[in-house]
C-alpha cells in the first residue's frame, strides 16, 4: 500500500534521512520507533511531501508514484497526516472544528461524515458545544481523529498520539486507533515514544537509528526485550 524507496532528505543543508526504504501493507498498524533525533517525524513529513526528496528517492501509495505531489492531492487519494501539534481551532466548538475540517467537502458528504464520526467517537457527541480548551487531553485527541475520518482516509500517518496524555487516556486513544483500523480498515503508521503502550495495538515495528532503518520486526518479536532495546542503543 505504501512503498518508500531510497528516501533521503533533511532541513536546509543538514541531511536527516539516509536512503530509507520500507513497505506498509493494507491493514497494518506500524510503529516507527527510535530515540530522539532518529528521523521518525522527519520520515512522516517526507512521505507526505512536506520535505523535498533528495537523490531521486520515491514514495508510492496505492500503486501510484506520489513523490512531490501536493498535500491536497494526497488527501484526495486517501493519505492523511496528523502532526504532533494538532492545530485545533481553540475558539471554535467541537462541532465547528468538525465543520472546518471538512470545509472542502460537499455539504451532504460533510453532514454524513460528521454523523458517522460521532457514531464512532460517541464521547464527542455529548460535547459538541464545548471548545477544545475545555476538553481533556484524550477528548482533544479524539476530536483530531474524528476530524481526520471525515475525509475517509485509507491510511493515516500519526505523529505522537499519546503526547501529554494520562495513562488512562493513552489506553483510551489506543483503543480508538485500533478501532479505526479494525472497523474502518484504516492503515496506520504511528510515531510514538511510548513504545510499550503502542505495542498493544501495533502489528509491526520499524526501528530507526541515525536517519536510517535499523530493524523491522513483527510485534511478537518486538516484545522480546533484547529486540526492542536494540533499537534505542
């Protein structure tokens, strides 16, 4: 479904990724793991066309070469990126945030999408008139996921979904991410430092070191402490 070939990029003259190649299959939940500075978040940005490809690297999605395509085109194709900074509209209500997220959609499709999102994320349905700043961390993250589903993505790239959440809310968001995968068939690529928590829902782990792929394994292998620890050494 997603294929990255020899991807290299960076910021200015500083190279961060070095010939990264990987594949993600339909239905996977892939955890990108690694220490700070290993290139995980940079990889998501590069896949989503937010950074230039160096040295003829390529990104393929659903059989199409999407290298260099604008984010609007990627969204239409079914690839969506949720950055670590969620950028919610703090002064707007939950309902208004949902409407803003689907601003480019046909009104009927937007109305239907919001209804479906609220049927999945039932907690939000009781909080439509509240603003994001009055929500808990878990509810805010839930709103971000609901906004993403309006575009009916095939794959979501998620950067640090557990940041700032309590253990209870981490479990809550993890369950909802797994639900999107199982119920809606959305493939997920997740960057997360809370590795052990993410392993509860991930099917595969890709470990990164110094801007390169260090190890790829299934979740059962990753649960072996030596295999998992080797990514961070």
